[in-house]
C-alpha cells in the first residue's frame, strides 16, 4: 500500500495536484451555489416589484381583446 501512496517517487507531486484540483472544484461549486442564491433572490424581488404592473397590463390586454 505504501507503494501506491508513493507512486514510484512521484506521490509528493501527484497527491497535492489532486488536492488543488479538488479544492478548485469545491470553490467553483460553492461560488455557483452562492451566485444562484443571489440571482434567485434578485428574480424574486423583480417579480414582486413588477407583479402589480403585470396584472394591470394583463387586464388591459384582455380588455382590448374583448373590445370589437
């Protein structure tokens, strides 16, 4: 098993490279989840602020369709 970890004398380079690679992937995943949360909150705020305007626009559209 020691030979596996030593990797023919290259283990000192291989295992830190795996660690750095996994660390970068973890940071990217974390940043992606964090940004997703920010964007979802921003979308929710925009939808709440536009909610009244969309209702008014929808009513105007239906009123226009009903008018001959």
